[in-house]
């Protein structure tokens, strides 16, 4: 097995390299495909597939993470352009893998897969260390709530600000790339207008070690996202036994299961009530073990086993 990587992104492995780096001349000649039996395209926005006319014996597996463009309020032409690209990859594929049942349902509803087999294989969870040092970045001095994800409208983090009004002893830390600076500015202004600006901390991109510290020490993780193909931060918090509060949108109920609390809507009173009641339940009911076990359902070993089964089905 070999990985085909974009230029300047060489993956260094402990053993001999099992990766190739894209070169310009590969557009004309790809000798490494001579003995290739299965090509796995790991994302629905990819640009490189071995075409059937040149490589008729290579089977193509396409992983589709999401069709979030349908759930982000994008203009119709943007949605159609994205769907058309994904459809072009589907048309060249021999098997499709979706990372959640929700994504699978979206693909079946909005794309034409014909007779191509479609599978659901969940992502795995990278185990975070139990023992973590002090964060290199911001270190809160008191108890705090945590949100992790790109800072943009679809992540919907602004609906959490009323929790700072009803919980004056808590801060809110939001970690993730400022994907939409306008949205970030709006959150800051909204927090200032609500009188909670000093307790909202927009951390930007953080290191893995800092993330582990925040997850281990947070009061709860809150993920009110409107569009997710999977929802990895949910599981990362759950492996520490933390309560998580989620939206009911897209794939999140699949990932959170019965171990999570859910916002049925995002009115301030609803968000505050769900959080208060959920934290009371978590405090008085033994839930940590069930939360950890829910996260343990998702392993890369199991994901790899299922992917190998898909590969083998195409080579038989």
C-alpha cells in the first residue's frame, strides 16, 4: 500500500517510505500505477483519479465525508457546482464509502450512484494522552466550557453566549481556525453587548497538546454545529468522560448517541435550560463510564478492517 501525497507534504514514516509525492510529469505518465489494483480517493473534493480509459483494471474507492454545502446556506449555484464535482467522482468509482449514515442518506438523495455499492464506515478516534502538561497558550484560571471547530456560521457557536449570562462563574473557550473573520467579529460584538465579552476566549488554532489539556479540564464540550459529516470533537471529549451538548443536526446524533445531551432549538432560554438540566443529570447520575464507552465504539482498527473488506470485494 502506498500514499499519494500533494507536493511539499511528504509523510515521514519510521520504516521505509510508503508514500509518493505528486510530480508535474505525473499528468503524462504514472508508472507507479502499473501494479495498482485499488485506488482509494479519501475525500469527495479530490482532483486526481485514474481514469477508466487509461487504467481500466484499477478499481476506485471514493470516501465521501459530507455534503455540507447543502446545509450551510450557500447560494444555489455553489451547491450545484459542488454536487456536480462529487457526482463526477462518483461516476468514476467502483465503491463509495460514507463516514456516517446521515452522509449516506444525503448522497442517495442528491446524487446518482447507479449500481455502485455504498458503505458506511465511521472514522476512528485518535486516543489523546491522559497525562498532559500545562498549555502553551491561554490557561483559564477558573472553570470553563469548551467548543472546538472552525469559527464560522455553520458551527453556530454564537448561540452559546447566553450560557455565560446564566453561569457567571464560567468562561467559554472556542478553539479553531478563524475561518470566517466576519463571524468571529460578530461573536465578539455580541458578547460585548451581552456584557460577557471578558469571558469569551477565541483561541484560534491550538496544538494537539493544548487541545488535550482543554478537553481534560473543561466543564463540558458544546458543539451546536448545523452541518457535520461526523463530529470528531464530540468523541475527543467523551474519551475523558466529559458531558457533551450537541445540536440534533446532520450526523451528530449518530456520534453522540444516548450519551450526549441535545439542543432541540437555539433560543437562549432553551440552550440555558438544556445545559442546566444536563449538568444536573451528569452530576447526580453515574454517566462517565457510558460516555467513555460511547467514544470507544469508534476505532481506527475497526475502520481499517472494514476498508480492507471493501478493497477485497473489488479484487475478487
